C-alpha cells in the first residue's frame, strides 16, 4: 500500500481537521533553570528553539526532529541531562525500543563506538519497561486476526497512553484497526458534519470502554458495535487491566471534521474500575 494512501485512510477514519495538524511545543525549562541568571538565553531556549523551531511540525514531524536531535547530541559525545531529556522526548514522540537500538547502532559507525556505549546506557533506562510491553503486545496480537499495527505517533497527543494503528482496507469502505494498551484512551472528541457523518466501532479483542458526555460509560467486549452520531461528545479506550482493539469506520457525510477536546482525567477513568 502506498504511503499517501495510508495517510489518507488515517485522516479520513479519524476525521482530523487540517487546521489541527500543527501543535505548538511548550517548554519552560529555560526560565525555570536560568530565568534570573540568563533571561535572554532562557527566552531563546523556550520561545525560539522549542516554541518556534520544534513547533514547525508542518515541515518536519516531532518524531523526525527527535531523531535528528539525538544524532547530533550522541555524535558530540554528550551524555548529560540534555541527552536524557531528548531520549525521553523521543520515546514520547513514538520512537520504539527496537528503533532506538538500531539508531544508536547506526550512529556508532559514524560517530564512534564509545559514544554509542554511553548513549546505550542511558537509553536502556528510558526504554526499560518496553521489553514487557513488547511481549504483551505480541501476546495480544495472537488473540485477534487483525494486525496491531504501528505506534500511533501522528495523533499521540490526543491519547493518554500508547496506541497503535493498522490500516485494513482502502477500497469501498476505508477502515483501520486501533489498538490500545491497558489504560490507554483517547481524549473527549466530537465528529462534526453538516450532514451524515459520525463513526462506527466494531470491537475485535480485549476489553474497553465507550462513554458519551453526561451518560454512563459502556463496557466493550469482542463483537460489540458502537454507533456514534455526528455532534456527540465521547471517548473510547482500553480497560485499565486489558489491551483493547476495535475497527474504526468513518461514516460518509458532508463537511466532516473532528474536534479534539480535553483528556479523560485520571479521576474520571479510575471511577470506571469500580463498575
């Protein structure tokens, strides 16, 4: 499947408005650590480097910026707090344990073996829990016929926890399989449409939740189907102790768009454990 086709599927299924493609990166470390000692440097760090350069995600995504930054820092042999910060940020931006291992190995041949060793020591601590996560992901994959897919890096900022996307079909009806790690859920959101629109979910594995605003949450299990009308504020995701996957189908409509809202708070989500 061509890359452009995959992107079109993801955009249509998730109904993301193009106006939401760029999100400003917020940084306060400069002012917090150097605000009184070097205020101009702090301003350049927070407002220019991160507020402007890192925020140009319409030109280069956060994941790619993390990769470039790590390469630059490791090549210089820097193993201080700045490398640790950018390793943590790279993980948040979707770089996996397998990928960081390959990235540092590749850098070693160009920047030097000792530098790679030093970077690996820090990377192991950042991705330390990913070994168990990879094993759990493989076990969950054996529960269903649809693929788990790749990390949902493009829309990770609209999710609490880690999720994965796997395009299933681009013909007749486009749809993807969305997989949530335990405790993962997307933000409250609304599918807008002047006519028609909305979304349908078909649960295929694990246990999850679906909730509309001002209504009780609904437990989801394989075989359950959720019909979401346009204009309804809602969220969906995994149970706290279970992986979860559903197929997501876009309902055709006119002037469709998606509005992402606030995250589901930990307090709201924790109350579901009592049900």
